[in-house]
C-alpha cells in the first residue's frame, strides 16, 4: 500500500516539475534537457531540478 502512495507522490511531483519547467522563461533547449532528465530518472531528476532548476543554477542555459 505504501508503495502506491509513494508512486502517486512521485507522479504528482513529476507533473508539477514539468509544468513549472515548461512555463518558465528558460530556453527551449534547457526545458528539453530538464524534461528528459525527469522522464528518464523520475525521482533523481526531480530532486536535481529542485536543487538546481528553479533558482537558475549552473545547469540551465542562459
């Protein structure tokens, strides 16, 4: 049962992150790279995006 709840939480975080990525002012290339990272590595991708993405860290293209 707890795996289902954790899975729903990961899915909700992924959808939220993808929405924020595609509505941001970042370049299309940066949006595409972040989206691929989240699709390929859902848990790690969201964590990396939360650390580096929203504040315009070094992984975002100018």
